[in-house]
C-alpha cells in the first residue's frame, strides 16, 4: 500500500472489496460468515465500512473467495490493520459525527454548497463560536474549546504540505449579509475568505440573489471525493447538530455532483465573488 490512509476510509474500501468478491461468487452473507466462523451481521457491517474486521478474518475470507494474488491480499490485510487504528478525532466522538471527520480527513477534494453559513473549513474561531452558541444555546467554555480544537484540526487538510485537499465552495449571497457575531467578527471572517481564496486549492464562488431559484435554496450539502482510492464518493447532509445523513449510493452521489455543477455554473466567477466578499466586509466595517 502506497500510503497510510484514514481508518474510516480504510474500512470503506476494504468492505467494498470484500462485498464485491462475495457477490462475484454468489455467496450469501450467512454462507460466507459461517465459513470463517464470523457473525453474518458483523460481516454485513464490515462490508458497509462500519465495523473493523480482524486481519485474520480477512485472510480467511480471501482464502474462501479464492483470492491468491499476493499484492492484492497484502493490500487488503493492510487495510484491515489500518481500519483498526483510531484517528485523532476518536476522542471527540461525544461531540460530533466522527465518521464524517474520518472521511473528510482522507478526501482529495470537497464540494461544499452552503445556503446560510460560511463552510466549516473556512470559518474563523469567532464566527464558529457565534454559530455554536446559536445552535446549542447554553454551552460551557470547555465544550466550546474542545469543539474549536476539532474545527482547527479539520481545517488543516487545506494546508497540508503534501497533496492539500482541494475545496470548491459555493455560498449563497445571503451568507454575506447575515450577521453572525459582531461586526468585527464578520469583517475578520470575510478577510479570511479572501485570503483562503488566493490558495491554488481553494475556490470560492457566490451565488447572487439575481440567480433566482437554485439547488442550494432548499439544502446544504458536502461532497467528499476519494479519487485515488477508486471510491465513488460520499455526500454529507448536515441538518442540525443532532442529525446528520450520508448518501453513498453511486447514482445518488452523482445526482448531488450534477446539482453542484449546475450551481457553480450559475454562480459568480471567483474574481467577481471576491469583489462581493470584499464589499460585504467593508460594509460591516463601516456599520
């Protein structure tokens, strides 16, 4: 295996491979699991990337499926080992959907469509704090600090020295006018957006009011791509802090990608978007 990858993605890739081998031979979950003395329910979860499976079980399954290629076997067994590791985010599992962070940390590119807020990967601490208090109400300082640490760690994927994640974000124009926190917070947030937009791996567009009805009016979503892992990608629908949904079926993921393509085609180009962000920043400074 060429590099270490996120435990979350390791499990997804391994599970997809095992499921493909099983289906190729026409075995049911019950038959495959019984052959290697494993529980069918556990094998189902493993194939869905939701349960770490011991490397020895993987070896037994590969034997049963007739997989003899040494390189393939070594890669899949290594995926099983990596899937049993715990990412840095595991200790924050009481705060958020750790499965998403595990996927995000391994993404090669991300599409973000936002209709109300600045995307989390682009939020400054003051803006994030104001959003958090608005969503959760009474939050003690320790909770705020822990969540802020997670947010800061997540944002590092855009600044990685090797292969930084590519982010393409489309924001509804309302994001530029909705005050979150103080005027100083908004001005600082927009300064940060302008700075980040100068990076080669970050593209920010604004969907103007004049565009009328569009896909981001009714939903916000994030598409995570894992092109180097032959993964179809994942769509994350962040509803509220207590409910998150994943879309992983390839044909459904494609629908969201197509929707994003339509939206970014209708949005202002990056240079014009930067001018709109700068004007919004100046308006908050003058207010």
